[in-house]
C-alpha cells in the first residue's frame, strides 16, 4: 500500500480577492495617513469651527452623538469641550455586539474612559442615551453623501433603525471619491469638511 503524498494531499486555498470597496478603503486610509501633521491640524481646526457654527442653534440640554477619533479621523475634541460649556450633552458610540447597531452613552469631556470593542475608548460608566443627531466619521464619501466606513456595518445598522437620527458626516475633502452605493447605504444629511458643509 502506498502512502499518499502529503504535499499533494494538502488542501490549499487561494487568498480571497479583495472587493472593490476594500481596495478603495485601503487607498483612502493611505491617503489620510499621508497627510502632513500641520495640514491635518489646520483642517481639523476648520472642521471644529464649522461644527460649532452649525451647532449654534443647539439649546442647553440638547443631546449630540459624537465619536472618538481613530485611525487618523478628524479630532474634534476642542469643539466637544466648547459644546459642553454651552450646555450641550454629548454621547459616545459603544459597540455592544458585532452584528448590532451602536448604542450611545452619555459622556462629559475629560471624564474617565475605558477601552471598549476594537480598543475604542468609551465612557467608563455607561449611561445610555438616544441622540437625535449624530456626528458620523467617514473614511470616504461620494457626491450623493453616501458614506464609506471600515466595513463593520455598525453605522449602517444604526442608521437603518427608525426613527433615523439626523446625521452630519465628518471627513476631509480629499476623501471624496465616487463609488456605487450598496443597497444598505443611507445618505447622510450633510458632510462637514474643512471647506464647509455640503
């Protein structure tokens, strides 16, 4: 009896071909990572000022869903602090399950944080909130205000719930790129960049 050749019997699988969206994500991540620090800070400050102007109508006690910046996203921390001083309540997103919508927890700038899913900071004490308006970070976006994220689907599931919150996308203008919308994509109400809100 002959012994099967181990090399011949070994099952090999070709690496999965990345989808066009995955390729685009990598290109946009590289584009964002290549920004010079002083350019990024200048653009961040412009976005902060545009956000504060847009939020002038928010009354003390209003609730706004914000985000903690990751992977080179615009850092809006000083604007969050200014909004809190105006009496605007803030809430950070929390991943509660891989296939679930995001939940939001009340947060005051400077309050203690803990590492949540994917090592994203979340409030140490989770007091749940339902913000009627969300700031939504965008890896990329198109002229129809469709957002491209990292592929986890958390914001897609969050915006698919009824009633859908009002949305302000946050992105750098250089990340606008045309791509075909997927069936689950939901257009954001506006996209706020360093140039303005569109």
